[in-house]
C-alpha cells in the first residue's frame, strides 16, 4: 500500500541502476541566477544540449537588488550572473522570466504561482528550498551544481530512494498560530537532522485546513529538518489553487489531470519509515533563539538554560549559539530589542503572508530604531498587494516596500543586516552570518515580525 | 572528478554539530566566482578576524591541522544550502575526506560529484580518533578497503555506496553513465507523454 511519495517516485523511474539506485525522470527543472547560467554553459561545454528545454524555467532572484526601482545594474556582480543566464537561456531555448517582467520572482514562489509545478510531478532545482514546491503534492528536491548540469543534459538524475517520514498535525490551531510556527515547532521537537535521508509528508486535520500558500511555507522548512523533500497530498484546495494558472493544464487535459491527481494521496494503510503526530494544542507562535532552526522556543517562553541540554556537546553548542546571538541562558525572549525586521523569502513572501503582516500594523509606526523591509516574493505578489493597498499600509508604518527577490534571506545581492544587529526575519535560516557577517537572526512568522517592528522588540503578535 | 583511493594525515577534530554550508563557504564568495580559488574562503567567518587577519583560535589555522586532508566532524555536517561551493572550498583548502556521524543530504551527494569522500562513523569512534590525533597521530582513510585506520592502528570499517565507491575510485562522472541509458530515456519520455501529457 504505497505512500504518495513512493507512488510518484515509481512513476518516474526510467530504469533501475542497482544497489537501490534509480534513474529518475524530471518533469520540471528550475534555474536561478546564482547557478543557472553556469550549469547551462557546462552543458554546452560538454558538447551537449539541454535535453528538454520546454521543461526548464529560469528566473533571477538570488543576486538581484531589492531596492525600489532597481535594475540588473544596481548590483553589478549579480548583473554578470544575470547576463550569463540570459545568454545561455537564449542559446538553449530555455524560458526566462527576466527581471522586471510580470512572471519574475523568487523561483519557489513563481513555480506554484504560474502552475509550473503540478501534483504528481518531479522537480529539481539547484537550491535547497526546492522542497517548497511539494506543497502542491510534487516530489521536489534541491541539488548541487554538478547534478544540475546532469539534469539539464539528460533530463534525468540517478537517485537513491529516500525513506518516508510522515508528520500528522492534528486538531485546530489556536488563533495567531501560523504554518511557520507549526513547522518551527516540529523542527524544535524532532531536530535539524531528523529528516536526513527521508522524504517528509505533512498530513492531518490541521494541514487539510491550510491554504496552499500555508502548505508551501510548511514544506519550505523541510530542509531545515534535513529532508530534501517535503509534501502535502493534493486535494480540492490544491486543485482550486492551480486551476487557470498560466502553465496549468486547460480544458479536457485539466479533467484528465484532475482524475489522475485524485489518486495520488497515500493509501490509508500506507507504511512510513517514521510516523509522528503533533497536537495543535501544543503549538504556540515560535521564535528561534540560536543559530540552527532547531534552537526554537514559544515566543512567550525563554531561552533554555545550559543544564537543559541533552548532552555536553549540545550544551557547548547552545553556549556558542547564545554567545553569537548576544543572549543569556534562561532569558525571556519577548522584550529583546530588535534592530531589523525582514518580511520576505521563499518561506513567507506570498500574498497571504503580506496580508497577515499588514493586519497587525493597526495604523501604527515602526519603532524609530528599527529598519523594516518588506520584499514581496514575486512581481505578481507585488502587484496584488499594491492592488489591495497593502504597500500603503507598510509605507505608512515606516516599512520599506521593495522589489521581488531573495534579498536578506541569503544576502547574496549586496544587501545585508549589519554586524551585531538583531533581526526578526520571516526567512528560513538563522545560521551564523546568513543575513550578513555578524548578523543575529530570529526566525518567526510575518505577524510576529511586523509586530516586533512596531514595538522595537521581540513581541508576541497575540499580545 | 578527482579520483580517490586513500589519504593519510592528522584528522582535525571540528566536532560541533550542524556545521552548515553557509559557515563552510559564505555565499558572497560564490557570487560571480568560479570553482577555483575558493580554498582561501573556506570557513572564512571562523578562520579570519574582522580585520581580515587569521584567527589563531580557529583549529584549522593551527599546527598540525593546517592543510590536513581529513576532517572529523559532528552530526549533520554540511546541512543547509545546496551550494556545491562548500565542497569546492573544502577541497581548495586540501580536504579530501570528512568523517562524521551524519551529513546533510545534498552536501553528501555533492561530495561524491567532486572526489571528496564523506565517511559515516559513530560519534564515539570519531571521538576516539580525535583523542589520538596529532602531529604524530595520523589517520588513514582507505576507500579501496573501506576502512579507517586510527592513529593507534585500529581498523574501523565503514560502509559506502558501492556505485559511488566505484565512481570515486575511477573518477567517473554520472553524465556519461546516464547517457548510456539514452534508449530507455527516450522510451520513457514517449510513454510518459502518452500517459500524462499535462506533465
């Protein structure tokens, strides 16, 4: 009785290679500016062509400025990467959503939004947050540069089938608890390596009740639990979301696809390598306090004391993390002074995220000492937000309303949080130096980030 | 890909858990830079002080660990970003083998693409090797025999995927191997197009 993951995997096996390896067919390959141009060039340098150019989609996002009115030239080193992407896409016949066009944006925001990723599909991209795309019921995974070159040249990848790990989120969420809080809680409970060698499936009543955008957020952080793949079974919510999108099937083809997609979910008696359940009654809004996403606590809670560590090694890791973060063991998280707020990234930059952040503003202004940025995930999100007047609410509150891209999530575009500054960020990684050398990142939901900008300190959005 | 058969050196104990690829190579070093020349940027945030000078407290700046081909690491080494630059940077500073209890999945795959051998051993074995390592305490990692020889001569066997092992020993690349299946790929493509034309 197969799981959804195994069902989709089995369909894509071109041939078995022995020792547990399969040659896996890829329905979609996504490219971005940081590695896309080089991978395409390497295919050409080997005297090969992109095997299936119509299955490949490219969008610059990592190394583009997010400054209002930006062009490619605003960040010159990124402009070279974009030039290479443009040239190589043109040579290989690959579709490019260029800077400033209405399909442009963060690759994992664009793919679901344009209907490029579909239920039952396999998708690979040279970016670890490719798992985001599993929110519509696809097997989507991140790969390195060498594998990307192979994928482009052959439209296949030799892969070893991972195990399966289901997490059921059961019950009704308390008000103020978002998908981001739920997945951070799960990472805190199971650890940053719990999903290594696994494909995650998120299930249960709380997931069924989520919008597709919330499911994308949930799946986005799968890699922070160690899993390359995170998925949610497609259902009517998914189908309504995908219907009519640019690259979604239309007409009779849509009807055929729908009939197929309804058969994708895991069988009721499917067996998973690991199976866990989390009750929504246990989940409050979360915020990270350390330098790994597993170092997380309820926002009304405290940093742990070193005695609470499960081993001397963990105690040492916590001490190092707290030194870096400028926090004391046992201190309350709420009330900690904040310098920067970043609302954006492939985790939390979709229209519902921006609505949630705008909803807590209440006509107030950011604290004077806080720099607050809102970076919409795509041109489409930006246009929608502006049509709803959200940009006006952010601007009136003293937030910067910027151009789409990865921006301060990865700080590869010349923008960064200054050394020593404390940032509440809706992104996915609180690693040492991730938002800039010496930056101190607390991961949280859009509502928590926006509220913390108003108060100038870490604040429970429900307070 | 650089073939790998065996390496010997003082195994440097960098035992913290969850060493992510952002720490191994900052993204700024990868914007517009090629594969080569990244060795100087490996572990940049730990290796250098704010003024750009070497941080003498960082293990890999100290003798006998400087330039060692073998790293001992903690759980989940190479977690996080898919950047293959993490592997290029490690190799650029001379590392050919990382021994850890577990690895980030994408980093693990990237290692094999370039000729860096990731070896999984239990943490207690890693701590044992670490305690014996030094200028006169050398470790050998032998892929041919699938064994780590600790400084005291203890032979610790390790498991490695046989497909990956052969590719590493011979320096073979996956593209050429995959292209051997061109007929199967074409047949699959046609079948998939008929069965699921929307995909």
